[in-house]
């Protein structure tokens, strides 16, 4: 009975931690917002699922005690990986910004309808999230807080995945409802703003990563 209660505590604590890690606004959250606004609910949910899967994988590594990855996060190779991820995000943001601009020139009152398969949205978000090994350091604090309470590393990993996915699902559903009530021109402007912010954040991350080399 005590083991069951302990497992529930680990799972619920990890779920809350996953929510807290996912909630702050950053490049991946702007990517979710942009894809939900420009490509629809399915693309946004798939993107969020990819991010949550990467968070869960990092939480699993932290709970399993793979601290060598945390040490590697401070090395030049990790900075190169972050720079590559930032460059990929910048490229996605630039393409989205250009698509919004072209749509405004050809059909000012319409929102550009650009398709992306759920699998492509999921795997691209998964790869982009994994390209930031610094995320592992946050989950190491969760592992330290849990101590020996987690009988298996799968429990905190499942909790983090569920918490992260819960946040992205809430955000996507909220944006989907907003999207249905706005005109095409307003959505196009929102898409352009989110793309520009994403581009600026990616550029800042890229420069910060290059400075660490």
C-alpha cells in the first residue's frame, strides 16, 4: 500500500513538474502556437506531442542517473547541437514569415493554408527539443528532489510526459478556439508576429550557443 501511494506521489509530482517546464514561453512554445494558427489543430497537437516525448526521454535519462549527459551539456559539442537546433528553428520561422507575407500580397483577407503531416510535425518538434541538452539539467533537479522515492525511472518519465502533453493540448485547444473566431487577415498577422518572435529567439539562441564554442 505504501509503495502504491509513493508511486502516485512520484507520478503526480512529475506531472506538475512537466507542466511547469512546458509552460514558459520559448522557441518551442512559439512553434506550437505558430503551427496551430497556420496549420491547424492536428499540427499543433502533433508538435506538442513531439516536445512532450523529448521531455519524457530527458526525464527518463535523469531519473536513470545518466549524469554523464548533464556533464556533456556544458561541452562545446552540446553548444554546436544547440546552435544547429536554433538554426533549424530560425529556418522554420523564416519560411512561415515568408508564407504569411506572400499570402497577404495575393489574398489579403485570407489565411494561408499550409499542410504538414502529423508525423512530420511530431518528429521535427521531437528533434528540435532534443537539440537542447540543457533541458536535462532541469530534470536532474526533479530526480534529486524525488531521491529514492521513484522505484522505477519510468514513473517520473511518464509523469513529465503527461504533464507536458497536458499543457500543449490545453494551449492548442485554446488557440484552436481563438482561430475559429478570427478573420483570415487577423490570423495572418498573428502568424507573422509569432514567426518574427520565433526568428528573434532562435537568432538569440544561435548567437549565445556560438559564443560558447
